[in-house]
C-alpha cells in the first residue's frame, strides 16, 4: 500500500508540473524541471511501514499508540491504563501500517487477560 500511495503522489506531482507549465508549452529540457528531478530522487526510495498498535478488549478498541513513520523496528514505549466494567478473556494487539488510503494489518497478538 505504501508503494501504491507513493506512486500515486508522484503521479500527482508530475501532473501538477505539466498543468502549471502550460498544457501546450514545451520545455527545452524536461529534466531541468524541479518536479521531474523530485520524481527521480524518490525512485530509489525504500518504502517502510508507518506502524501503530490498536489495543482491543472483547472486540472494542480501548487504546492505540502513535504512528511511527518509516520504521521497520518501532519502539513505542507507551503505557495505557484501561478500566473495565466487565471481565474479559483476552486482550488483542493489532499492529497496523498507517497508509493514505486506510490501514493494512501487519499482525495480531492475543494475550490472556489473566
């Protein structure tokens, strides 16, 4: 999904450059256009996740962490205190990748509430 959103953004950047330079006008050197150079600069970019964790109890989301941009080894170091009005069998942690068009599930861990 990161690759799709990155390519979509690059397409918009190139489209915007074409529109702003005049639809029928010609450039002597298209590589001199700053948006084209920007496009080539990001071509070799390594796409990583923008992870966050959603914490759920009995199917209800009770907490979530901040998003850590462009990380393959995130460390949140966050603490949550959740008061429950009923007993629960387990706590579920979903690691997700935050994307422009929604979130993609990376993995899930379920831990006994005991």
